[in-house]
């Protein structure tokens, strides 16, 4: 079982009165929050600023998988894949409420092809030109063998062969598919992962600021003077820090040039990944890994009980200031791709929601968005006299390892022996066994008989052991206050505002949860109105 330490109250007052803090982190996505948590746990004084809500950009718009990246093996990114495979089980133990194993079914047929620019496809075309770009079955099985064994699995099941004739796995698929491979990866509630890292960082002494924009950062006498602005009140203040971490995600290059004013050859390639959510397309709880004749792959994943998630695309995104959206072209591509595999075609009428995020990949000069490296790159810049760490790329599965690698570059600038500590340490609510969700849900239901089974399961999957704190001393549903719909109550909203930095209805229904799929626009507007008038919101804005 992952162990969870006894938390201490955040020493925000102490931080505010310190003349100079150790570390100022720009960006409240998974990399920024992961680095802040690791750093404060090593005894550094830390402050973080996020210009919007936590996880408001890339970190809430992923395919929501902890996975090694099976297709990255074709790019020979073995170190990245191995690190991610090892991390899957490390992370499962630390957050069994928001992460769990899933089985992926990979149907095979002879028309499967490589994405043309992979090193593997080039090598195979040279050695076996008669294959004409096809991806042979033996190569897929070799890749899955490596996938099973590179990371030293202890929890997850290995690969098996599956018949698609007369089986639940084959029922939704076209009859031309008769064989498949089935392997393991993991689900993760991506935006909740970010929030829990921020909460843990705060509990250990970090100061976490949301809706706080970094206007500028200047080096003066070896110290960073960071000017930040509260986006609600418009007030500005200065923070002095010994070192700056630029974890701005898609804005990392913009921060280098326009906030820190450093000339650098390093930059990011912005790649848009779009997803659609449809009505539930099949009855079982397994995912599909579909391979297209263009060499691309997509997933179809059971989502929020009643839906199916389909994604993702890879398109270059030119302007960081342009909000990413799933275009009609991308949606049509995903619909057609999935329909090539499914007996019942998926249509526009089946789509209930779409979302899109921008991956800030390190610009390695790759010829296509698909080929651009998914590995992370960390660069320390001391050209101004005070150290700056720029964080490029990364994927959600390796965020903890990225944070450890970042601290390897950060700690030499500070005195003391500061060792890694996050492996095996539970995030808030995650202090129970990996296979303990059913038992914990049953205990919650017995403690609060008025909770429906779906309600109890939702609370455990969101809050883990802290679900009991969310419900508190309630003896009936009315004790939880106003019902905003879809089992979302006033008590839970207050928890999200008090503990999880939520300020608006969008924060709650699309990032702290996905209840936006079940609430009407009128219900969301009513929630937003209630939250805007909450004394807690006024208190947060006044204190910022």
C-alpha cells in the first residue's frame, strides 16, 4: 500500500514574509505542480503561479492514459518507453482512486501500415522491400513483448491473443477482423492528478496561486524579481526568488522571450491533439487500439460510464494564443477512422462533446507532428546571472520522473542533501490498496446509506479516502445543501473551493470532474452564479 505522510499546514504567512524564496515556478500544469511538490518536499521554499485554473490547458486535454507509448517503440525511443512503463505501476500505487488498469484490444489485419517516417518503417522497407510499408504481425508481437518486459510488470497483466469471433471483444467490430492482441495500460484522471499534486505541494508549505499571471521576471544582483498580477483584482506584487522554473507548457517559449527576455535557440513545436466523446459504442469495459492505413493510430476508450472517448489527432498548431478546438476536419477524421473498424458507423449525431489540447513538444526539427519527440528536455540557463530552468515537452505518464530530473538540475544551486522522495508516496486520498476501490466504495455506502451506488462510486473515484471528509457528518442527502444536479451538492462545491482551488463552474464540471457531460447549460450557469457570490471566492480574490 502506498504510504501517505501526515500533512502540515501550509506556511503561507512565513513565505510571504521571507525576503527571498528558493524557487518560483511558472505554470500550473502537471509539470509545474509536480516540480513544486517534489521541491517543497525536499525542503525548498516554493511559490507557483498559474495564469488561469490549474490544468486549464494541455494537462486537462490528454487522452487520459498512463501508458508507455507502444507506437514510440517504432521511433526507437526505448528509454522514454521504459521509463513510462516503470512509472505506470509506481503511479498506480500512489493514486488508486484516480488511476486504474485497463485492457487494450489491438485488432490485426494485413493492411496495417507504418507512419512512413519512423526509423523502423525505413529499416523494414530497406531489408524487406516487398512488404511495401505494411506492419507485419510478427513485428507487432515483438513490440508487445518488449512492452510487457521493458518495465518489469508486477501489477498489470501481460499480452494475450484474443479471438474476435463470437466474443464480446469482437462483437462491435467488422467481421473482417478475426484476431487481436490484448495488452495492459492505465487510465488517469489527468486534471485531478494536477490538482492533487498542487494540494500536496501546498500542504507541505508551497504557495499555490491560480489566476495569477507572470508579467515579467528580471534578474537583479543574482536574484529573480518576478512581477505577478492577480487576474481578478488586477493587483500586482513582486516575488523575489533564487531560481526560476519555466513550466509554461505551450507558453514556455513565449515566457523565455517576452517575460524573461532571454535569447535562446530552444523552442517548442505546438501539436494539437483533438478528441471526441460519443454515446457509448459498446458494452464491455475494454479499450480498442485502432491502426489506420495511413500509419496513424487512435484509441476508443470507455468513458464516464455512459460514453466513449475517441482520439487523438496530431496537427501542428501555429499560434499559442489561439484556443485549440477540435475542428470539423479532425472530428470527421476520427469518426471515419473508428467507423472503418466498427460494425455500426459512428456519425456526427453520436458526438456529445469534443475537446482539444496543445502538446508543447521540444522542437527537434522532425518532419511531421506525429514524428516529433515525446521525450522531455530540461535546460538550465545562467546567462542573466540567476539560474532559470526551462521545461520542454514531457508526457503525463512521466511527470514524476520529469520532476525528479528537474530537481537534479535544481538542487546543485542550493545547500543540503536533498534526495528523491515521491516514489511510493500517496497523493491526497490515495492511501489505500491498488485493488481497494470496491471495498472503499462499499464502506462509504454503508456509512452513508442515502448515497446511491453510482454516487458513492463517483465520490471514491474522485476523492478516495477523502470522500468521507467530503460528505462529513451528513445523515441524509439534504444535509449536503443545495443540489446542483448529477449528485453535485453544495457541500462538495465548498470542498472544491476550500481545498482544490476551484473558482468557477467550468473549473468544477470540466476539470475537477466531468459532470459537464450530465448537467444542462442552465444548471451550469446556476452553479457559476452561486460560486461567484460565494464568500470563499471573495476571500480568495481579496487575498491574492
